[in-house]
C-alpha cells in the first residue's frame, strides 16, 4: 500500500523549499501527527497545505477526516476495489463547488492597508491590480479596489469582501482564503519577505496564485498526476486536465513553470469553465 504524504507547510514559500516526497508502506498520520504539522498564522488561524485555511480546530479535524477518506480510497483503488477521482481544480465544501455566486463574483471588493505597508503601499496596490487583472481577463469575475477603505483596512471592515495587509515572520510569502471562509479570515496576508529577493517570482506572481485561491481554486499539485510529492486531499473537482505549469502548482512540487507564476491556457480555460468567459 502506498500512502502519499500530506504536505502541510506555512504558506506560499520560495521554490527552493520543498515538500516531503511520496512515502511507501507507511501508516497514515494520526490525528496528533496531523495537528502537529499544521501551523497557526498571525491571525490565530490554522494554515494547512501551504497557504490554505482551517478556521478552527473543528475545521482542522474535518480536513483530517478528508485525509483519512482519501487514504482509504487510494488503498481500495490499489486493490481493484474502486477508483479515485482525477485540472485547474476547484475546492469542494459539502459536496458543492466553493465559488462565488454570479453576482458576487462581479463585485469582489478589497482594501489595501496603508498603515501596515507604509512605503510599500503603492507597490502592493500595483501588484494587486496586475494579479486581479489576470483573472479578470480569464473569467467573468471582477476585483474592485475600494481605496476609500484603505485607511481602515482590517478584517473587521465589513465594507469590503476582503482586506490585504502585511505581516512579518509568518514563515510564508503570502496566504489567502477560499470563498467559503468567514469574513474574519478573508484576508490576503503578505509577509515582509515578499519584498526581498524572491526571484524568479514577483509579488504580482505570488498574488496571482493567492487570488486563485480566493476564487476557489486548489493547489494543482494535490492531483495524483503530480506524483504525490505534495499531496493534500481529494476534496476537489477537476475543471481541466492536469497542468504541471499551472499558476496554482508549486514549482517545488513537481511543477514545471520555471519563471514567474503566470496563468496558463488551461488555467484560463478552467476559470472560464467555473465562472464563464470574461
């Protein structure tokens, strides 16, 4: 029996930092081991699978149950008992796609924290504009910078869908959220390390990846075709065939996008399949 290791890190990290490889003939993680691999970000939220959220211990335990169910499915498939669903891929919650409604997708408002970014504020505004524009050019979605809220840009501001703010020492370059997240956790957090040398990535590229999550898209490398290097779970639905160059695929997890994080043809096709053409 093969059990793919769950890759649990602390956000979108530099390509030189890898995930654990596939493990053969190893027992599934216990709940205690699973919990120990998760980390807690500055907002007190569990971060799993690199840069995805579990808002509390109950949700973390739900993620663990999904992990165990996937392990059982893999074992059954190897024994000829069943099959595993095979990508730009969308997150699933309660058996449904984790996505914005048609109307909400056209008014995804956000603010950028002036106080937390300081002299870096304009750089972040520009990077957010470039990153959101890439997804707007691929699908019928619209991100709106509510600049009037930048002076009070916290997770307590209900005048916007989400806020963007800076953190330091978080261990990730950036992290975001899924549409199903509560307002408290609808934040794009950018660590101060993102403003250093992160070549070949740019801040805009990092944010293209993170805004993909805000639209509901999962890490492409959780698919079996990625080789199990950074496996997460099977709680997703495929929108396209597997894409090792996807903007949602970590390069250190058998990804093949060697430069900045940009949308591929299949990324655009998958986004349009979920939200309609731009």
